[in-house]
């Protein structure tokens, strides 16, 4: 058992025992190798289900909205950033959540590592420090986990929780300064190439809405794609409708997306959803010098007005 | 000839067989699109990837596509002109699908080809030959054996290929399959190959957990209001991954995609996991949360279908297990349900 797992369990045990929290939301081992999953602990005797692995990768802040009870949330950097936005948008009240902050060293890119072993069935995984050993029926292969992190984790500049009540482990060094080489490369393409890329990526979409439903900030009681009167967008996998879904969703997350990658990870078809979201993360940063989910005090750019806001997008008559 | 319903296909002959078939068939086979392994129309034998397990999409997409045009219409000067697409005539082959997918077609056959014959499905189905690829190395998410199938099952297939290393043993499971074995690419099966195939089949089966799921459940699923449902579904995101990638889920919606005077009526997949699936015009929703929707999915698969169609709506392919974004594993749900005392 890793030290972080041990400390998370102890923190959860204490919070439940002292009745400071009625529910702990964290991560447990999944039912398959290379999988972790969310878990919901209400009894002290169940805290040993909690773990911290390289697969504690979904955004658990997604499970907070509309809860009545006092909740302790096991939060890595991106979970805590989503929580900051949820608090600012009045979806979660700060005093209802106890944040068990976990400094995060990045999560492992499952599709990439599956490709690395030639898509053979992996039946067992062992994780020690930075070494990851995968076993199949007729192979065994060891990897340095740091070489197989999700792109989003490699680019992450908030590995430490931005907000916490209890900290487990030691804060890690923030090595990266956020930059957008991928977005810049994309926007440098000519219009036809950008269109071709978006058409190809969204063409893979099966409209299952896993991206939307995994997103901690997609909490609208009725999503615009589900409105029937009026029907804003068609329901099939025709390209224009699929593209409208992804574009409007990206716009709706402008200034709110914390780049946690829950959407692209949930997508079964490997649609590059991150590209669109990152483009808007960059725009919001360039236009309003705002980074989502970092501070509780800073006003959300699209929910406030400032006379000096840039307006180069307005069309002069 | 030791058996007329079996043959041998040497691996070096596979490519020429497929090229031969591509001349007058639409061939759908596992093929890589980037990282994704998809069952799709192939242009060349070299595009086929037979070794990498099951495809992301199931075989249902070949016969019951996610978006299907039922007819097109045009309204002009008080007249409505309706154009029904002619049934396609090209024969199609599903090559290298896994036995779970082939078995899933039996349920679709019962639904779309039964009492109420669906022409869109049936027209495609009768032109389709299913050549499946037995699984000699089932993965950790596979549980076909628990649902009455198996890694080398021939249910729903016309032919089953089994990999012996340098060649395939090919067994026919239908008259159509037997006729297909007349193709000169196949050689006579010898006893040694058949014995080797049998041994591999046994090994593949013994690598799996044989626990039967469906039987123990039926009685347990009488209890619709069990509080256990709430606990079991707490992590569910309410997305459509499990139902859309499932080889047996077959719920659909019909809608129009229309412009001013023209339009198309289309049939598209729908999912019981979506709130709109049951939302009524008044705004009332009889299945208001993930709890009721997830329960419906389980009930439909393991209670209603076994009663109505005498087969479960699950073949144990494990796609919902591997693809669920939060790894909400249907096997564990079923096990917890059958273990727990009803309340």
C-alpha cells in the first residue's frame, strides 16, 4: 500500500469517526487492471476501500452538486480546481465540503499503455514508486510511469490542490508553466485544414454524452442538446449536429474548463475534445488574464463586466 | 474428407480469400482507425486486424446502424412525394467478429425479424454471412461463458475460425456456412487439426470464470423497489456508452431531419440511460434519476427479455465493463444483486 493510500484512509477514518463528514468520495481499485473508479464511503469500516494509484483519474468533483450531507472529497489538483468553480457558481457551498487534498504526480494514459503492449489482454498490474509492471498471459513488461502520463498531466501546472482542509503526503514541485503549443499549431493551420481536423475528430462521436456527463462543470439541469421545444440541434450522428454539440459545449465551458481531461478520458471513441477546450482556455487567458479554478475571490470573466474588457470581436458597422 | 462442415484455411491464403470476397461483397472486418479497433467496411485485405480482440463498436452497427434513413420526402404545391430507399442488393460479410457479437445477433433477429418484421434490418440480415473468430485468449472483461455462450461458440455465426498458429480451422455452423466452405481457398480438415482445435477450445473456456449469471437473477429481480439499486448506481454518469456499444441493446428513436420543403425520416439509436428516453410531454419523468434508468437496463436484459424472448439481453462481451468511464461493472452489480437479501 502506498503512503498516500494510507494517509487518505486515515484522514477519511477520522472525519467519519468524528462525524465531521457523513460521506467520503474518493477512489478505489477498479474491477479491471489499469482501472480506478470513484467510491462513496459512509461507514468507518469501509474506508479501507480507498486507494491512491496512477488510475485515480476521473474528476470526482462531478459528484458534489445537489448533495445534502456534509462531504469529504479526495481531491487532486484538477478536482480541487473544478470544486473552486463549482463553489463560485453556487453549485456547492464551501462549508459543506471538507477537501482531502492530494498532491498529484500525474495519471497514466491507459490507451497509450495498452497500445504499448500491442493491445494484448493485460491481466495484472503492479505499481511501485515510478515503476509499473504489466502482466499478460504470455508477457510481462515494466515501464517508467512518468513516461506514460496523459498529455494533460504532462502539461499540468496545478498538480497540488489549490484548496484543501487536510493535506495528505507532501506538496510536489510545480514544474510546468502552462503553454499552448498544441493550440498554436492548430490555429496556425489554414481554414480548410482546421475544418478537416474538426470534421474528422467529431466524426468519430457517437453522441453518448460521456464527455458531458463526466465533466464536473457540465451540470445544466437541461442540456441544450436535450431541449425539444425548440430543438436547437438534431439528434443524429450527422456531422453538422455533432459538431454543433462539441462547439457549443466548448463555448459554454469558456472560462470554466479546468482542463482536467475528464471529457476526453470518458470518450470511448477517442475524440480530441481537449483541443477545443484548450483553445478557449487560451483565449480566456489572453483576453481576460483569467485561469479557471485557481482562486475563489477572482470573478469569473463571463459572469462579470469590466469597462476595460477587450472587445476586438465586436463588428464595426 | 473427414467432415464436410469443417475445413482448413492456411494463413497465407487469407489475403487472397478476402481479396476474392471483396470483388462481389461488402466486407466488414476489424480494422484500425488510429488507436481504435473498429468493425468497418474494408477496402483491402491488408486492412484486416484479426488478432487484437473485440472491436470498439459491436456487430449490431452493421445491421442496425446508429443512423438509418427510412425515407426521404419533398412537399411541393400541396403534394408530398415520398422516396423509400431501395433495399441494397450487395451481399455483406462480417469477417472476424467475435463469438459474443455473433451471438448478440440472435437477439436482434428475434426483435427485428420476429413477429413484427423490420424490413430495414431483415433486408440486410438475409444478405449477411457471419464469419466469426474464436477467442483463444479471452480478456479479463469477458464473461460470455456466464451467459450460455463461450469463447468459441458458434451461436449466430455461419462459420467460425479458430487460430492454430499457422492456419485456421474453419467450422460451418449453418447451411450458408457449409456452402461457403466450397470456396477453393479451404482445404480438407485433418484429424490432427481438429483435435488441436478442440484442445484450444477447452483451454480458452477453462481460462474463464464459468459462474452462471442469468438464472440466479430472475427471481431476485422481482424486487423493483429495493434500496440496493441506489447504492449500486451511485457512480453512474448517466451516459450512453454501455447501451450504444452493447451488441444487444436495440432501443431506437425515430425523428425527422427537415428543411423547408424536404426532409428525411431517420431511425437513430436511443438509450434508456438518457432522461429524455422516458420524459413525458407534461415534463413528468417516470424514471427521474440514474437509479431508475440503470435498473431498467438490468431489468430489460435479465428479466424482461428472458421472459419474453427466452434469452438474456447480454452476451457477456464486456464492452460495458471496459468502456464505462467510471468502471461500473455489470458483473459486480449482478453478483451483488443475486447475493443480497431482498428488502
